[in-house]
C-alpha cells in the first residue's frame, strides 16, 4: 500500500471520542485513496477480460467440432472456474489494507487518530468488507454475463442456465470473496508481512483444496474440501456442483446444508479477524 496521500486520508483531532461510523468513513476514504486499491481492483477487472478471451477461444473450438466430439466435451461453469482467482485477488486487497500501513509506518498515525485499537480494527474490517463484497460480486456477475453474451444460444457445457437463475449463487460467491478478504486482513495483521500473508491466502484458495482431494484418503478428502472457501458458496446457495470436476483447486464438494455453510464462512471471519484483534490490541505498532 502506497503511503502517498495517506496522511490526508487519516483525520486527526477527536481521538478516542470519534464514533464507530466516523472511523468506518475514515477507513473507507483511506482505502479508496491509495494506489494499491486501484491496482488490485484493476486486476480483478482483468479477470473479466480473461473470461472473454477464454470463452471466445472455447466457443471457436466448439463450433468446429463434430457432434460426437461435442457430446464428450466436459466444461466447468465459468464462475466456478474463476471464483478462486477472484478470491485470491480480493484477498490480496485484504492483506495490503493493513500491511501497507505497517510498512509505511502510517499505522502509528491511525492510532493517534483512533487510540481505541478495537474500534480502529473494526472500522478497517467493515470498510474492507463493503468494498470486497461489492467488488467480488460485481466481477462474478460480469464474468457470467460476458460468457453468456459470447456463448449465445449454443448448448455449451458449463453454461446451462441464465444469469438470473445463477444470481443467488453469485451473491453467495461474492460473500465468500468478502470472507477471503477478511481472512487476508486477519493474516496481514498477524504476520505484518505482505508476502507471507499473500502466500497464506493463495494456499487457502488454491493449494489446500487440491491437497484435500488429491492427498487425503476418503472420506476425509471430501469432508475437508467441503469447508474450503471456494466450495462453501455452492452449499450456501443449495447449488449442485458439477460432478465432473473432482480434482484440483476447481473441484467442488457438496454435503453441508446452507446454514452450516454460512456458519463455516462466519467461522473463518471469527477465527482470523478475532485472532488478529487479540494481537493488535496487545502488541506495539
């Protein structure tokens, strides 16, 4: 996170008397003022461009295939394919929302403006949650809309339903993106290292899901995979995942009822942000 413009984005003067709403507003201004936020959101937007390119390439290949080959064609829904990427990119935003202040030293200025550490951390988390929820959901809706526009009325694998029918699933996916951003925020607070926290977020979104299904014996692989962030949206929305995708980071495992999936998402936030809050309240800036 660049320190340029950050000093003006952190109001001072009222200190401990500032309300929670004031802190959230200040953190929102700070988050949108730094260059790194624009870079991360720009990277998220590039996922939509990549969707268009890959879909166009796949459709071009599909149009040239004989019917027998088309019948054997296997595809994963585009939102399922790109969800881990969106989670990772917005998770990086969560990391740098806090590690950038540590690396620039601006965390001390923030604590002068808001001496109550718990209120400051909650304000940061709320501002980040709002941005990541809106950004993640918007990117996923755009990904599906772009694919639908390119595919048209073709009977293309992985493209069986309309955007409206997928809306509940996409909202749940956006919620999972927000959760991963908050996990990144918690990891950044705990490690105070941008690189270490980003590696940990990448492990959660890509490495652990693949290891769960590829290394752990049954039924433990599926049981662990059910709790991975990329798997929880399907279960929260009551959506049946593609049974053809059984291995790797894009594999989908179902089995949790919606309330259990929601509880699992909440647990990620409670564990990572809660642990981060404990360290933040007890350690020096």
